[in-house]
């Protein structure tokens, strides 16, 4: 039986603006996402029929509620290939953290089945399948860094070779994305932040400059609902990194750092403060050595 292992990286949002609510209930977004070196691994093994799923985390459901399972079903339906697969998720990415773990696992299943079953489908076809699974899933098909629009499914890659370092802190609070969007009050009298302005600053390459422009419209909602996260953010800011931001709808908060050793220093401070889930990560596309 053929088998395959596919990495499923976590994302962070460097910028996220909500342009408005759509008739379909979703929100119109402009968001810059970047894949990081924190990653799950998805193992796929051919089987005669059906979709079987196992996972290293006992609390994660292993049925059709899991986006990885759903991805296998969507791939079968859309490709017409009705073979079976055994999926195993080796989880490293915290769940309900705003790091896109479930979405990335789903994208890894689509890419993995495309290879395992020799379907040879183009990325664009996989991205159309991905958008049926969840708003963040299409981003992970090509990954790296991208400006994502619409529900998140319109993906414009951003070419960067810069190596950036981050400390990600998972405060062990599970945040439901839907509840954050439901609590968001869209006030169109407040100026909208401009994604292109952020992208320009980002491409200029200086973390000290674009770090000040990191922005997430959902942050105020999540910090309002979980006041302890305000303290966590303030703590990270007290170490003076280039910028600090909540990722997605949270609860993970990250600090953008100039150098790996600055990120390591902040991580040590956080460990001393009693935080157990902290990660020093880099983005994936740089050509420079880590
Ligand atoms: O697309 P996905 O199922 O990942 O989205 C989860 C939830 O997040 C949706 O049910 C919706 O409440 C919210 N959402 C949104 N607008 C988006 C993306 C997600 O309102 N663009």
C-alpha cells in the first residue's frame, strides 16, 4: 500500500480588515497570511474503500466534523476517484487558536490525495475544492505569504524572500471563530485600514517599520470577550518586539522579532511567567539560512 506524509503549517495573520457583512452571512475580508514553521504532519495511506481518520489529540473529533475528513470526501466527490484512504494527523498546532491548524490539515489532505491517487489536478482545481471546506483552506494550497480577499478564498501570493522570526503564544483559551464574527460591530464611519498600504510596507522589508502596522480588526472583539488576553498582549509588548498581534480570531498572540535570538529571549521570559505553549517560528519562503 502506498503512503505519504505532508506537512501542514500554521498561519498567522499579519493584517486583517473586515470590509463588511455579505448577504451569505460571511464577512468580506482583506487579510495577509503567512505560513510558519510550526506544523502538523498529515499521513495518508491508500486503502480499499472509505475514509478513516486518527489523530494524536484525543479531544479532536475524527469524523465528518474534522476538516481533514471533509477534505477527503470533497476530493473523492470532485475528482470522481472513489478509492479509500487512512489519514493520521500528528498535531503540533494548537486548536481553536487562530492559527489555521484544521484548515491547513484539510489543504494537506487535498495535496496529498492529489499525489497519492495520481490525479494530477492543478492548484487552481484544489483551491476550488478547498473553498468548499472552509474560508482559510484555499490559502494553504499555495501557502507561503498571500493577500486573501473575499471570504478569504481569493488568494494573491506575495513574493518575499525575507526571513522573519516570531514568538507565538497560545494562552490555552479556545476561541470559536463564529462567536467573534457574530460579536463584531461593523462601524463604517471608522476608517478602514488599507491592505495595500500594509503590503507595501511589508515588502519594504524592515520589521521595525511594518511591525507598527500589524493590524487585526477582530482583535478588539476577542480582547473584549477575553480580558485576560489584554494582559497577555501587554506582557508581550513590554519586551519591545517589532510588533504584537492576535492571530485571526485568536486566542494565539504573536510577537514579530528582528532576530531569532530576540524571539528566543522573549520565549524564555514567557516560560518564566508560566506560559507553557510558546513557539519560536520562522516563515517558510526565505532563501537565507535560519
Ligand atoms: O469558512 P469557515 O467555516 O472556516 O468560517 C468559520 C466561521 O467564521 C463562519 O461560520 C463565519 O461565522 C465566520 N467567517 C466569516 N467571514 C469570513 C470567514 C469566516 O464570517 N470571511
